[in-house]
C-alpha cells in the first residue's frame, strides 16, 4: 500500500512539474512552438495514469475506500443507542446542531 501511495505522489509531482513547464513554454515561446501543447499533453497522460492506478488499487483491495454513509443500514448507531425505527426525531435531534442532555 505504501508503494502505491509513493507512486501516486511521484506522478502527481511530475504532473505539477509538467504544468509549470507548459506555463514557462507558453510565456517564453509566445505560442510559436508546440512545446506548450506537448507539456500539457504529458500532464493529461500522467493524470490518466494516476486515475487508472487508483482505480486498479481500489478494485484489487490494495487501498481501502471509506464506506458511503447513505448506504449503511440503521444498525450502526452505536452501542446502547435506542433503535426507534419509524419514530420522528425529537426537537434538537440528529443534524440540528444541538446537544442532547
């Protein structure tokens, strides 16, 4: 897992370098050469490689994703918490920002 993170960070560093080299060529050449387009093409290619690596690592289980809370069932409210299925939340309930006493 550490190797995948290192590779992704290294590629992200190359993406930033490619972005700034494209800016440099844009200012220096004033649009007369293709070096700006080439630098930005490299950046796009590296970005695609990073996305593919992250997708493969996620599918193979090398990296773990956080679970989506909207897909969790109601049984994950904590130990000892009452399970009021179908009951309305009282004033100051979940999401209101008020503390329960």
